[in-house]
C-alpha cells in the first residue's frame, strides 16, 4: 500500500519559517519525481516545487528564493523548507509523487499552513 504522509504544517507569523516533510512508503522512492503543491480556499491546486528523481529542482515564481525543496532517498522523504512566509502562502500543502517511467501518481492527504499575525 502506497502512503505519502505530510507533516510540519501549522500557524506561523509573516516572515517566519516552517519545514514540511513527506514520508513515502510502498514505492521505490528514488525513481519518483516528488513535488509539493498547494491549494488555497477557492483556488486551484498549484505546483510549488518539485525535485526530480535525477535531483534537479524547479519552483513556482512566487516562492523562488524563499522555499527550498530537498529529498533524502535513504529515508524516502521529501522536504520543503519555507522561509520568509507571507499571508498569501496560506494553503493546504500536498505531497505528490510521479513514477519516472510510467507516470503513476500518488498524493498525500495534505497539511495546513496558515500565515497570519
């Protein structure tokens, strides 16, 4: 059974930091591209950051320079370090995995991030 379990969300003041984690099980982690998406109320889900199986990364323009995605293949875990958080970063954050070759996709259940004073 495949599971993606996010953790690390919470309430933080503007300018603060959070680190999200996504622990994967049931997949051969190192051949999956791993991504973070977010969805704010009333908005579509959007890509935040991705780290490919080859180790490259890509970011949404809105988070470049503030967020850093990384992965630990030995722990089957992907991280999202979020710094200089803004109220507009408030959303449910979801972990996503896509098989490098066959495109099979899995989603986590999401973790809420709220940026507010």
